[in-house]
C-alpha cells in the first residue's frame, strides 16, 4: 500500500514549482508579497494532490490537472488568510499571519487576489471549454459554500448546536473544496458524469473524516507535533461532534454537565480545567464516538471509488482517505 | 440623443429583478442577508447597463447578457463591502455599512460570497462554453486587477504620487470592471475579437473619465446632492490628479505649496482650511486640468466605438460615456 504521507511529500515537491509560478512581480509589490506568503509556506497539499490523483485515476493526463491543483490550493489559502483575520489568529505555520505583518486592508486584498488568481488559472486550463466549465462549476460552488460554512462556524462559536448542524458546517467549510479538487480533476481527466459524481462523493466523505479528525487533534493532539495548543478549542467553546456528544451523554448527570459547561468557552480556563473538560469528554465516550464517525466516513469514501480500475492513483486516493484520520498534524 | 440618466433608470428597473434573484434563502440567514444588502440598495447600475448595451450594440440577444450584468454588479458590490471595511466607512447609500451592522467577519464573508456567486452565475451563462470562457477571462482578470488597484489606493493614501501612478491606480480600481462588463457583453453578443477589444478600450477610457470625475465630485461636489462631505478627501490626503497637478504647478511658489501641504491629509483640518486648499487647487488650474483630462478620456472612448453600426444601444454607450463626467452624484 502507498504511504500517503510519503506520496504527499513527493507530489507536494512536484507541485511546488507550479504553485510558485502564477504570482509574478506585478505592482504593487506589497500585495504580491502578501498573496504569496501562505501558498509558499507549504502545508500538506492534500487538495492539489487529490486533484491530480483523481485525474490520473480516471485515465486522464495528470499534467493537465496541475493548474487546477494550484487554483484549489490558492483558494484554500485565500480562505486561510481571511479566516486568520476573522479569528484574530497571529501565527500560521510558525510565522505571523498576513494581517499581523501587512495590516487588515492588505490581508483582505491578498485573500481576494488569491481567489481571483485561482479563477484566472482555471480559465486557462488546457482542456476543451465545456470541460473547463464543468470544473469551474464545482469550484465556484465550493467557494460559495465555503463562505456559508465559515459563517456557520462563526455563528456556532460558543453555541451548542445539533450534530446535524455540525456535520453540515464541516461539509461546507472543508469537504466542498476537497470535492471540487477531486471532481474537477476527474472532469479534466475526461471521466463520465457518474464517475465524476462518485469521486465527488469520495472527497466529501474524506473531507468530513479529515475535519472530524482535525477537531480531535484540536483537543487530543500533541502540541509538540501539531504546533498548537490543545486547550484553545475548549476555551473558545468550539463546537465539535465531541462537544455535542458530551452534552447529550451527560443529560442525566446535571452536576457533571454543569461542570463541563462551566469550563467550555471560558477564555481564562486554566490548563487543569481544560484537562478536566477533556477527561469528561473521554469518560462520556465522546472521543471514541467521534473517531468511530471519522472512520465510518473514510470507509464510506473508499467504498465510493471501489469501482475505479486498480492503479497507483486509486491506491493513493484510498491511502489519502485513511491518512485524513491518521496523522499527527 | 438618449438621456443616459433616464435610460439608466429604465435598465436599472429591468435589471432589478434579476439582481435580486440569485441569492436565495440558504443557510446561514445572516450571511444571505448581509450579502444582499448592497446589491439590493440600488445605485446607478452603470456596469450592468453597459454589459447589456454592449451585447446589443454588436447585434447580440441582450437577454443573454443579463446574468453577466448581474455578476458584474455583484463583483462591484463585493469590492464595496470589502472597501468600506478597509476604510472604516460607516455609511453607504444612506445606510450602515456591512461591518457596522453585521461585524467584521460577516463583512469579509459577505464580500467573498458575492464574489463566488458572480462566478457561479457566469458559469451558467446560456452561451457556448468557449464564449463563456472568453467572458470569464475578462472578469477574472478584472478582479485580480481590482485587488491590485485597491492596494495601490491604500498605498497611495497620504502620498504624493505621479500622474502616471494615479492613472494606473484608477484604471485598475475602476476601469477594468467597466471593461469586463463591456467586453463580456460583446463576447456574449458574438462579436469578433477586434470589436470586443475596441469595446473593451471604450470602457477603459469611460472608466477613467468616470473616476477622474468621481474624484472631482469628492472635492467640488455639492454635499446636498452627492450625500457626502466634500472636505474628507482633502482631510484624508486622497491622491488625485488634481492634487498631483497642484503640487507640480506650485513648485515655484514654496509658500503656497507649504500652505497647501499643511492642510492636505490633516484629519482635523477645519472646513475653512479645506475651502482654502480647494481655492489653491482652483487657482493652480488643477480642477480645469482634471476636467479637461476627463473629457479627453470620454471623447477617446466614444471614438473607439465610432465604427459600430448606429442604433439605440450604441447611442446609449455614447451617452453613458458622457454621463460618466456629467452627473451630480
């Protein structure tokens, strides 16, 4: 079986050149610099790798999907620039966020610029115009949905929402862009509508697994490995499936529920209090519940693409789905 | 000759329905509400009117250009939402700006959502995919340029830049979207490449005239008619061709130049001081200089499309260019 992490490193190195090739030395230089920051800082590059692999898995010429891969990575980074601004986060991948270095106006514009550049790149895809249009449909829908998902995330903060709302939120804020990358890659590869749809659904499920696991890492991850505190999501009262499960599980234990709620969402909660909240979640079976759910999503994802012919690209798609919920950061 | 203002009122009324038809009742409702605000508040609708007229002027079916007209209006409004946030402006068309009513995160996302919706709409244009691609190329390039122009505007504030930099800035922040609307409309109308390019250039020149005149209104306009102070651009030290001309014209009058510079860009400048700065600009011939320049741009714009067959749409294009520099707000 392909080691997804190793394979991602390889494709990431291959995509590095293209990712750095689309923003040149136009004026004004501060906007160009700011726009390049996040895409150039690296990352797992899961979305672009998915675009290329899905093109290959349907028998397409993978080189034709590289611009789409770059476009999707730019869109991902555009959302990160705006998210960091909205959340007031000060660091990303160990370096200052855009609004910290360049100020709020340039952060807004750098995000907008990355977004625009992504659509320029898609426009110039070296495929027939009707296929470009099909890929564009997925990507533009994804960005619309991303904004909705981010807004739901903002609305949910400090709220206890239902599991259904949580799943809808993470689908919109995470899965849809995975799906646009995957379906777009398949479209470029010349897949028929049914195959594109199956690959789209594979990516939706993989994205759900990825985000559930991301939320898991947010409270159970090792800060030395993830590079971020595993108490802040509790302090922020971040709404996750683990939280919704704990609240439901404790409905007959009012004292414990009160204790849990008294810690959740309190920005000045101590490390000890956060550890206590985590223990309550573990005891309630909420961590296991979330991990089971993430595993189900990933197995569902893999099932969706079982009909694809065997080969390296399909194998990578399978291992990428597994990797989504088996990683340290 | 068609009265552009009356004709704009008519097309604006016709486009009102389509403009209000693309954002539905999806979740989350606060994002939908925030996104609708600016497009629903009205405005001159010059860009959408231009898209439709240019389609008609080349013999196309104008109804096919309506979605593009809506998309361009959404993009215009997306930039207004983000600009108002960046500038900290509190009112737009007599009502609170988005960040004032909904907060910064929702203002960022409402802009992003309008941007995404515009590309979804373009994707679904009822024209062959290759024509959709050509229109998309103009629009995505325009949004990239818009971000550059806005950043240059941010960079220029409080600076004295050359006339060349000023013209490049207003071309990027204003003309390119006029040009995308016009060229996109012509593409949808089935125009050949040379005609599309001429119409593109017509709109670039019209946009330059429009923005030079907009800057003129910013200091010489009647607040009772424009709805905004005519001193704030002086207090902000807004860089315009009038300012660059005044600075150059006063190079042998150091005392007057110092007086002018001592007022420009001072947020606490009194109404009397601002009036004095304006008088210095008038005496330096800078207002006349700017108006001459605006007129030249507009005449250049009209010249570019002189080859188009006569008809109502061409007539409107001509009067729209003239209206760009002959309006009260």
